C-alpha cells in the first residue's frame, strides 16, 4: 500500500523536474534565432596560417531544434557557405554539419550553461582523423561564438581551426 502512494509521487517529481529542463532548452534555442554578423579566423589545415573571415549567419529555432546557415568571406574573394541543424531530446543534441566542401558530418553533445558542446564526426579525414570539437556559445543577449577545435596529431595539442564571434544584426 505504501509503495502505491510513493510511486505516483515519484512520477510527479520526475515530471516536474523534466518540464523546467525542456523549458530551459526551448528558451535557450530560441535565443539563438535571428540574424548575426561578425568576424574571426579559419584555418583550412593545421600548420597553415589563419585566414581572417567576415561572416553572416541566419538562425531559426523552435522548442526542440535550431538551424544555422552562414556565409563567410575571406581573402576578399573567397566565399563559403556552412550550415548546421541540431535537434535536442532529453538534453542531448544531435545533428548535421555541412562544411564548405558540401559534405555532411555528424554532431552530438549537450549544453552546459550558455554553450552547446559538440563532438564532430567528419565525413572524411580532416587533419589526419575524423573527430573534432565544436562549440556554439551564447555571449550575453546579442553575442554568439562559433569555435571548432581539432587535435594536431603531430604534437597532440588542441588547435582552434575556426573561431568566429558574431553580434545580432
């Protein structure tokens, strides 16, 4: 009899604990929506010099997903489009990243505070392996940072291969 009373209370507590988390993800995702512009650096291959880029990004979001599409220009004439689409379920983010070559890579991770931290699984070898880390970080109400980090296999050091800071336009 006591177990019958405890079980419904436990379920109620679990549901109450889950709904604020979903509301937090929804609010966070929707805070990423909008038009953004800014600049940063991109390294096309570890060991090569960084290229300064100017980027424009458009992001749409709903309660459980966010899609981003950006165009970045560097060296005055080179323009590349990249995009990412993420879905969140039970605090776990999964999605697809399409880089400047048009190839689809997978993303998976979670949010910690104002950052979505993602493992990238490249569709082909990039800098000698198929893995990297990507961070999408909200900076205040009007800032966004996109950063990709890859490992230099020759030194074992982590190298930021892209670091772009955007402001809401």
